[in-house]
């Protein structure tokens, strides 16, 4: 029984020792083997590898893929015309020499990203004050990014190389600081309001002009129509009077009788009217005479009740 326990214990110890000497490097990683704190070997190819058990040798891993660093600092910088702007940028970079990276930067990707962030931010702050806001937004944008990339490469490839390569530096946004942005928006809003008021005033003036012209044309049209109507009416009255004169001239007695009937009709038009007539008046002479025509009398004045 003791022999079986010894064998099992020996096998377990052997497995533990074997597992501590075997490690696998992924295709997305570098494997760095340390021997008593010194870099002994850098493994760049994926696969199964062997080392001495700890504490004689240890292994760490670094990412060999293309990494992205986004800006995190919203501190404003000054342009050539002393305008405060905030820029957003990103950097694409990768580790190319793990030994130099570990010696001069750190043991993981986060340390390198933090140091690279400082270098890129300082480069942008040094170059942005050479350009105006308009140039940053259009013609000089590419030149600025190329200049910043050159400065960053000069730093990481200096006397103590970082063991990294900066692939690209890009600006994603250039904007005024919040208080200036609010002021710009208010100025834009005021300008739009001024243009809107100007357009409204122009529209009101044009409307008044159109209405005035329409009123003038209406007055002219009505006046012309009234003039033509009066001409036609005058011509009709003249023709009617001529016809009346011709007709009444043929029989004056009948004319007087007809005019008396018209006077009676006009006098008795309203049932509520009361008439006061002198007994000696000739107004009802035709009626008294049984229809004999007499000199036509003027109608009596009606009195309203």
C-alpha cells in the first residue's frame, strides 16, 4: 500500500514539474522567457515550448496584434489665432521588439499605451498652435497628422527604443471648448433670426405692395364700371324721356291721367302711413271726377306713425 502511494505521489510531482516546464505561445502573442530576472529568450512563433521550472525560469506574454490607442484627455489647446479647441485622436501601434519594449517601457501593453498617450498629446499641443481652426478642419489636417506621427516615431525610436512601431495617427474631431461652442451657437442662432426677420419684413412689404396695387386696381375697375353704368343709365333715361315725350305728346289728357295713377301708387305704398289732405286739393280730382283727367297734382306728404 505504501508502495502504491509512493508511486502516485511520484507521478503527481512529475506531472507538476512537467506542467511548469511546458508552455504554449498563441499566434497572437510573443512569449518572453526570463531566467533570474533577465530576458533569456523571445519566442515569436506559436507552438509548444519548454523552459526550466520556476523560480529558475518564468514566461510572460505580450500582444503582437495591431493595437489602438484612443485619446482620453479633453484638455483644450490653443490654435494660431489663440482659439481654444479640443481634439480627439487615435493611434494605431504594435509591439515589434519585445526585449526593447520590456527593458524601456514595461511588462504589459497598458504601460506602453499610457506612455504613448503622453507623447502623442505633447506632439499635438506643440503643433496645433501653428495652424488656424480653418486649416485644422480642412487643408492642413493631413500635414498636422503627418508631423505628429514623425515626432512620435522620433521619440519611440530614440536612444532608448521602445520596441514599437506607430502605424498611423489620426484626428477624429476638432471642436471648440464648451463655452465657446455655446457662444458660437448663440451667434449662429442670432444670425439666423436676423435673416428670418429680414425675410419676414421683405415679405410683409411685398404683401402690402401687392394689396395696395390690388386695392388701386379694384378702385379703378369699380370707378370705370360706375362711369360706364352712369353713361348707359343716362343714355337709357334720355331715350326713355324721348319715348315718354313722344307718347304723351300724342294724348296729353291720358298722360296726365297716367301720371296721377303713378302718384297714387307712390302715396299708398305703405299701409301704416297716414295722409293729411286739404279739401281743396286737386290730388284726388281724377277720382272725384270719375276718372276725368285733370291737372296732375303733386302727391301729399306722408306722415309716419
